[in-house]
């Protein structure tokens, strides 16, 4: 009988060793069992088990807080199974993007956790290449508009330079027009820089209220000049999300700039931040002139502007950044009353 149960155990181990996903059993953070795929992924030799080692040795240090939080969640019975992504430090010292599934169970009154590690580098690579080709297609769509928007000021610059060349004199009025046109080209190229930046975005955990505060400080002088009051109101201490700081700052800059440009003297801008279950909400409200119906349909389309020197790229870039951060945006506006942009981002947990 006991011989039988030994052979069943042996078959069972062999079966688990055949599984391609890395499987580890943890007691607290210590490894008490690892299958062949796990040994291969984390140690140099697939036949050397990892028993006795801490799993923390193989997790990217910046991902340890995420790992510990999920482990705590399932061990305190808040969840029965949890799946999340983090970087595993492989035996070859590479960082491997991985999907981790944790499932708790009891063995002789000891709480254990079964961990499955799945290498998702291929999936990540496909996602990255899709993001790149999406960007390229936006650039393709934009190209016609860019050519048009840049050719106009170039024609005007060339014309005024020719006039000065023919008269062999510098004309200060012409020079001012030339400068204005160059500034317009510069604005367009600056806005479009977003699409040409290096492929990898620098996503980190960040506090949206900090970014909002920093952006407000940037516009303080302009707001005072325009007699506009800007304030932030928020519930809770922080509003954590996950993203590229520079890009998210660009979102706040573009929306606050639009708000300031829409407000007559004496108006105000309020940024509201609040947390919901799995989301962080931000509204940017102004008491400006509002957006008429026909303009509303065109919001976010490239080169749509109602301003003499606007590029009409601000909202297009803003919407693209929000989409890349898995966020959402809605707009409410009433003519002569004001406009509110409502942004929703996925919440990042501590
Ligand atoms: N808060 C707002 N209040 C009123 N109108 C707005 C507001 N935000 C955007 N708009 C309208 O949407 C248009 C497009 O905005 P967008 O930021 O894309 O370009 P722009 O502001 O015109 O140019 P740029 O951003 O280059 O300065 C604006 O011209 C304006 O008509
Ligand atoms: Mg704008």
C-alpha cells in the first residue's frame, strides 16, 4: 500500500515537472518546492531545486512591495487567488516580465502559497510593437496635416525674405511676421515631439496630486496677470497612479493652458482629485466661454483650433497620452458658463 502511494507521489511530481509554467510552493516567503521549469528559470540548473531560498531573491527589488502586498492579501483571506504582473530576475540575470498567480492552501496547519510564474516577454513584445505601429499610423494620418500647417508659414517666411532681398533692406515689420511664423512651426514640432520620443515609456508609480500642484505653479504668473484664481481640492492624502511623469504633466499643462485661454479676467480654475474603488479621478473645471456644439464634435482631432495662433494639437496629444495610460476622458461644457475635463486613471496601490 505504502509502495503504491510512493509511486503515485513520484508520478505526481513527474507530472508537475512536465508543466511548462514555473511552479513554486512558498511557506511565508521561503521556497519549499519548485518544479523543473522554476529551477530552469531561476537557477542555473533545472535539476537543482530552490528549496530553502527566499523567493524575494528572484524578484526585481522595485517590484517587491507589489509582491508582498498581494501575498498579504491572499494570506489574510481577502482573496482566494490573485494574478498580477512583475519582473523576475532570471538565472541569466535578465529581467523577465512575468505573470504571477498566487493561490493559498493549508498543509498540516501551515499556510502555503502556490505560485505560478508565466514568462510573458513575448506577449509584452507584441503589445509594444502594436503600440509602436499605432503611433506610426497616427504619424501617417498626421503627416498630411503637418505638411499643410508647416508649408503655410514657410511660404510666408520665404515671401518676406525675398521682398527684403529685392529691396536690399531689413524691414522690421517683415522680420516680426517671419518670427511669428517660425514660432508657429516651433510650436507644431514641439507638440509632435511626443510621437517621436524613444519607444519605451518610463512608467513609475506617481502621485497625480503632486503633478497637478507642479503644473499649477508653472502657470501662477500667467494666472495672476489674467486675474484668474487656480486651486486644487482633493480628498485623501495622495492619488497614486502608474505612468510616465513627463507625459502626464503634459496632459495637465495642455488642459490648464486651454482653461486659462478660455477664461475672461476674474474667472477661476478648479482641479478636483478623488479616489474611487480602482480609479483615480481628476476634473479640471474652468469658468470660461465654453465650447460651442460644432467645436465639441471636433475636440481632439489634429489641427482643430479656434485660436489665431493655436496648433490644434494640444488635445490630440492629451487624449493619446491618456489612452496610453489606460485612462478615460470625458468633457462637459456649457457656453458662457465653463468647461470640465474629467480624467479617470487606474489606481496604483502602495
Ligand atoms: N477649456 C476650454 N474651453 C473652451 N474651449 C476649449 C477648451 N479646451 C479646448 N477648447 C477648444 O478646443 C480647441 C482645440 O484645443 P487644443 O488644445 O487641441 O488646441 P489649441 O488650444 O487651439 O492649440 P494649442 O494647444 O496648440 O495652443 C481650442 O481651439 C478651443 O476651441
Ligand atoms: Mg491647447
